[in-house]
C-alpha cells in the first residue's frame, strides 16, 4: 500500500512538472519582449540590455526554464510586467483572502451536500427527494456568474437589500474583518458545489441502503437511526470523498469568476487583471499555483481512497 | 436462409434504439429540457431577424427607462438599445459553443477510441497527456491561452474544445473498452478490415449512448465557459453584442437599469438548465453508467 501511495505521489510530481513546462512554453510563444513590456516608455537601449541581463533573457531557453522552476520552488515568482514589483508581494495577501473564501465554502458545502444527499436518498421518490434532486439538477447547470448575479439581484439590490454586493475592505486590512461582505461570494460557491456532492451522496447512499448488511441490521432490530448512522453512512462516504475532492479542486478555478464578480481581492481577481494586462509572470505563477492545488487535492483524495479501500491494502491489487 | 436471417439480426438492435429514444422522450424532464432549449435557440436564431422592429432608439442619456415608447426596455450606459443588443447577442454564443463542443467531441472521441482500441503504449501516451491537461482547470487553461494568443473567437473555440477533449476521451475510452472485447470486433479483425474502419463502423455505433450524454454535458459547459469568459471581459470584445459581455457591461448599473443584466442572465440560465435536463434524461435513458460528471 505504501508503494501504491508513493507511486501515486511520484505521478503527481511528474504531472506538476509537465504542467510547469506547458505553462513555460506557452509564455515563450508570446510575441514581444518582456523587458520592453516592463520598462514601457522609459526603455532606452542601455536599460533594456541591463534588464534583459537581470532577467536572464539572454540565457538559453532550458536554463531559463530551470531557473524559473528553481525560483518557484523557493517562492521567488519573478517580476510583474504591469506593476514592476515582485509577484510575491502582489500575491501574498491575495492568496490568504482566496483561501478564506474557499475554506468557508468548503466548510459549509461539504456537510450540507452530505446531509441533502442522504435526506434525498432516505426519502426516495417522495416530494422531498424530487425537490432536492430537481434543484440540484438546475443549480448544477448554471454558470457561476448566473448564480452570483441572481444572489446579488435578490439580496443586495431589489428584493432584500441587506448584503453588500462588492467587497470593499480598505487596502491592507484583512477581508475577514468584514464578514458581511464574505456572505454572498461564499454562498455562490456553496451553491455551485453542493449539488454535485448531494447527487453523488444520494447515489451511493441508495446503493448502500440496498445492501445486505443494512437489511441484516434492520432485520435484527437495530433502530433505524442507528442503521443509518452506524452501518450505512460510513460505507457511503468513501466514494463521495472523491467527488468532494474534485469539487474542491474545481473551486480553485471557479473562484476566479466569483472573485471577479464580487470584486473580491483574491487570486482570481488578480488572474483576470493579469490576463487583461497580459502580465505574463503573474499569469504563469497563478496557473502553476492553481494547478498545484488541483493536483494536491486530487492526490489527497486518491490517498484517502487507497487507505479506506480494503481491497487495495494488499499492495499488489489494482 | 441468409436472406431471411439478415433482417432478424438487425431487428433487435433497431428496437433497442427506438426504446432508448422512447425512454428518453417519455420523461417529463426531457420534454421540459427540449422546450427550454428550443425557446432560447429560437430566440437566438430569430432574434437578429427581429432587429429592424426593435431598433431605432439610441440616446446619449445614461441608463434606460424601462417600458418607454422610445425603447421597449431602455438603453444601456452607452445609450444603446438593450432589447436590440439582447436579440443580437445569442447567436454567436450558441454558434461558438456548438463549434467548441464539436471540436472537443471529435478530438476527445477519436483519442478515447484509439487509446482503448490500440491499447499498449498508444493508450499510455494518450492517457498520460490527458492527466497533464486535466491538471489545469478549464478556465485557467483558457485564460493562459488568451494571455498568449489574445481573445479572438477562434482562440475561444479552440481552447474550450481542447479543454473538453481529455474529459471526453476518458468517457469514450471507458465505453470503448467495454466494446472492443466483443466477438464482432474480432470477426472484423479476422476479415482484415482496416483498423480505422473497425473504429468507425463497429466501435462508434456501439458507444453512441455515452457519447450523446457527453455531448449534452459538454454543450452545457461550453455555453457556461464561453459566457463566463465574455463576462470576465476576456471573451467576446466590445462592441460585439453578446450575452456574457452584456452582463459585464451592464452590471454596474444593475439597480438603475436591470434589464441589460437580467435578460441575458435569464437566457443563459434557461439555456443551460434546458441542455442539462436533456443530458440527464439521456443518461437515464441510455443504460450506460458512464455518465461523466467531471468538470
């Protein structure tokens, strides 16, 4: 089993390296000179040459790739072409802000999804089930911004104008000091992710409830609540863990639209700005960061899967 | 004998096909889905034809005054008639989403079938490439491409299609694997039918169920992705009339002139819910369990 996990870990590292190569090559294709882009109007031949030297633009491509990769590893992400400052300084606070948003959404949506899914499975074919599955089918179809704008329309402009529609924490102050501004962005993410978790939970729960050991437990007179909590729920959870991981990983990308919509000062907003300004270093860094989150979450899910699946404990199986 | 036998061999299959479609159309949610989708598609298709009737009013005044005779739904921040732009803004979204989906289906479908049918190093090579492409969320991949190539329409179509491909390839591969061990494939191989012909003639018709489901799912996501990119200001560029872009342009004035936001939001919502209902009904109707739900 350890071998299996180690092999999975090695694959993840390889994939991350391949992604970094992909991202690096993509930026090589970009027309124009990065040094020229940073200096802009103040470019003189001497300064250009100096900056090119400083940015190692004269080195061979593979050497640039390796030094860029080395920089990523120690947290040196290069210079932002748009602001002229270090990318690390630009992103530092934003990463924290995005993490707050993601964590809040995860903490609410995971139990909610599990609860709704189980409820729906237990009431299969009845009104409660139809409402839950119908709602999740509709919500799963909608793009993030449609949900976000609907929430804004309802809760901050027309019907109940009670919540702020944009985040306006003064610069330098942490976003979590203004909890009311966090509500709508978090809620949007929750509405995006919960349907998938609920649908998967419903499917596995139905399967488990149909199994022999649940029937056995019922037959021997175990109270229904205990049947569900002790016998059914634990077995239904492990396949759902995969879906939860996929959804968490997906949120790392989906947060881009949500942050842009609510002007939330996180990495998503930074990414959109960077793309609009063609700020290559920032786009590079953020793509790698988001891909890393994606890969790590998927790795964790697989490890949990390996650990909880008795069939894989022998090591050789698969 | 053979003359009599032949139709018998064909008959059960035809019945199954009809059965699948029957199971699909019998569901209430399938009918609702088709109705919703058709309504928005018709609106997008016929909208541009209604333009002469809707246009005529441009004002330099900021925001609009809904339900005034000079413009049915008022004007936007640049004084453009909201209804005109709404009617004109759906066709491109639909067209590009369709093209992107088609591109993804062709690339992903081919890769998936080839991977499963050839096996060995071809399979490994295709699936490892898939793993790499899947590590970048769709939107991030699209943003990376747009940074490099700029927000041209062909870039949008290509990048959304390409990001769909690995996800479609996975589903296609799984479906194909179940088919390639069948006897009729081996029979064709023994007759030395060319490999590409086996893939097209024998494999493809047997995996239409999961492919149809995948088509619907990817269409839903294509619409969402394209509209999202335009909404971020990185898709369709002004002054193009486009639903996603309209939402971006008009959301500042949501409280004063809601129509510029609400109409396109509603249209996109109805469209994606419609396609998703169709997809879900298709998945229920086809016996296959390979319903991809990955993003």
